C-alpha cells in the first residue's frame, strides 16, 4: 500500500541524516572528491582522534552483519559532537547541506537555500535575512532516536574491507524494508576500530542519490540561538501597526496523502520544520502524485498583503497559481506560472504591491501532471503584509 512506500522513503532519508551525523575522526578533512564550497561553511574548530571519549564510548560491534549495522547507528548518536556533509543528487541537480550537531538536542544545518538551528524543541529557520522561530514539542526526542533498527534491516552482508579517507572500514550492504513496499539497498562503511559509520550511500528513488560523509567527531562545536534581536518569534501579536509576518494557523486541501499530522494540510501550518529536501511527514502532500491539487491556508490576522513565501521541501516547484482571499471570500490571483524543475528545497517568493483589500487566506494550486516528478510537498507558507 502507498502508506508503506512513503514511510520507507521517510525512514531511509531519516537514516541517511541520523545514521551519518557522526562517523569520522575529529579533524579529518573532507575528501577532495566530495569537498565543495558549502563544506567551508562549517570549518573545523579543533577535534579529537578516533577513540577520544564521547558522550558514551562506542560499543563493540556484534559479529553478524545485521547486528553490526544496528549497533553502529546506536554508537553515532552517543557522540559528543560531529559535522556532516550531505549531498543530494536528483534529476541532474545537486544540493549540499553541512550539518553540525551536539547531541542530544542541538543541530545547525546550512544549505544553499536555508539555514536552520534546532535547540531542544525550538527551531530557528533563516530564509534570506530573516530568522523565524517556532517551538514544536517532541522535536528534541526525534534527534535522539536511531532510525536503523532490527525491524527495518531485513538482511545484511559484509562485502569486504575498504578505506574511507584513510580510515580502515568494513563495507556493508543492507536491505531496508517497511510495510509491503519493495526493499531498498543501502551501502555503509563502518570503522574497523571504532564501529562508527564513516560513509553512507543510498537511493531513495530512481532519480535521487544521497551521499553522506562525516568529520570533526568530538570537535569543540558550540550551537546557540541566533543573536538576540535577529530571531523573530512566530507571528507578532495584532495591533501596533507595521509589517506583520504570519504563519498559517489552519488549512484545508483538495486531498491529503496521510492522516493525523502526517502529510496533511495541517502539516503546512506554522513555521517550517523540514530540514532537508525529503519526503517528510511534516509537509503537506496530496493523495496522488500526478494530479492538479490545491491547499488553502488561513491566517489569524487579516493584512494588506505584500508578499507570500512558499516553503517547498519535495519536488518543487509545480505551483501554478497563488491566490489571495479576502475575509468575504473574494479571490485575487497574484501568481500564474507553468511547472518548472528547480533545486530542492525551494522557497518561492511571490511579491506584489500592497493590496487595497485585507487578506486572511492564501490558496495554492499545484499541477503534478506535467513534469512527472511526483509529490510537490509544501512545509509552510508565510503571509507578509501590513495591518
């Protein structure tokens, strides 16, 4: 069933991030074939060497391949700190994300389009020059979880020894399976001496490949909230005049892929909370992946609108129309375009002259029938205007 298929993709991408967030010796430089401009955005501030004491010392690996893979995933989440480079290649386009992490609940991610800081349940997201803050209960618990578990590792085998950036590793291939979906092969290189995954390559679907490399394990990494005064909390209270930036408080859609809080219209309310280009339950997705669909978002305070910012986190931008809706229901189109393939994730900014009418809803129409990319997922939509 489809639910299983989507869950598999979500788990694999989660595995790609969580499994690989800590698996190389401190101070190890990124190999030349993977180094790029983005890697320098998280420079080394010092670090240890293999065997330096972490939050918990890495446990010895079991003798069987499946047990070794599961244990290495547990070892990584017990580290003191680490940096990671994630490269996502899809349909000829590449997105690079550099991540710093200080377990159990501090993450700093930087990509070409977004910067995000997670501290406990607080999420700070920067698009352009503006920081926005949202608090999502349960966020901290997710970052402390290992997604490589016995129940998803159907089979595993060791394929011999192979060094990664000079570190002796054993190469494993394991098959992940969720629900009744086809199995997926994932390759991981695990350090012989420390039992940590140094590299991981997977193909979530036919057009996407992810490669993760880790460095600066147990380095001196500090992650703090943005400088005081830069972070703007979720929408300012009504009154007082001036610009007002709002996240949606309610939403409805032509269809929804999931239920509860997974891939539903409600997932697009509030500030962005998806950190990478991924098929994530925290974004809205329609029931089918090749149809014309719409989502309508409602905002607490009607404003004279000046812009709409649409945060797309999977297969952007198949948005073909954006409409502003008055409290009386009158609709005004401010964006009409054909679907076009762009880098993921993508923030589509629609700017216009300040409206002469108040706006409290935004309707977005997507056409997934043209490019054949699949689900165009929307994580959040910000309405900008004046009261």
